[in-house]
C-alpha cells in the first residue's frame, strides 16, 4: 500500500498559510488542482480577497470550486501523481453551518459531510494539501452560533490533523512543523 501523502497547513488570518500551501503544491512538481471553498458574494472586500488568491495562483493550475460536498470533489479530482490543494476548511465549514440560502443543516448532516471528507482523504491516491484556520487560541466567543462554529472547526481540524502525514502551523509567515512524516 502506498502511504497517504496528506499535508495540513493551519494558521491564523494573514499568517501565510495559503502562500505556504501554494508553495508546497508548486514544489511538488505535480499537476495541481486548486479546490476553492469560498463563494463570491456581494461583499466587495471578500471578493477582493478571492481575487488576490486567484492572481497569486499559477495560470496552469486547474481550479475546482467546491460546494458543500467536498468529499465528492476530492474523489473526482484525485489521481496518482496529482496534487490537490484545498483552501480552506474554514470557509467550507461556514458554508455548511451558514449556507447562503439561510437554511442551516442539522448537526448530523454536516457531521456526515465531515465523515465523507475523511473517507475521501483516507482513500486518496495523490498528494493532498489542506488549509484551515486555527481560531481556537483566543477567548471563548460570545453567542451560541459563534461558539458552535469555533468548536466544530476545532474538532474538524483535529480530525484532519490526525489523518495527516504532515501538519504545519503558520505564525507570522513562518512554518512551524507540528507533525512530520513518520511521527505520530
């Protein structure tokens, strides 16, 4: 069996996590598919953030804009000698918990999405790089919805880190290795 090649890159806002993940994908010398989880909205500032990410990516990379079924996206794109860069779980979870149509899913539904995504990662044949925010380093937030989001992202991050062969935490543009291939 070929060992899983799953890298997880975490960090706070503007920590350099996306740039680092993009560099890892580029350094792989494999064909890359960038899986974007953000959805363009009427928010001009957020649209500018998305545009900045687009401008930074190499033109020859493929783009797949994922909906809430991230597992299917991974399964469709995955192939040996191919790299998938998923940016990011933070926005994917926001899409699950706070969909644009306003119809929030029951907790069991998004937990099923988590399990399906894990299964897709476990069965992947190519290189996968996953980006997520680490937002649990501050105070306990006010409001039940915000606490739910922080708690669920923390749990999701733990699940993906456990599956990963490498985990890197980005702080001020510096990569800190939390888990390296071969370590537990």
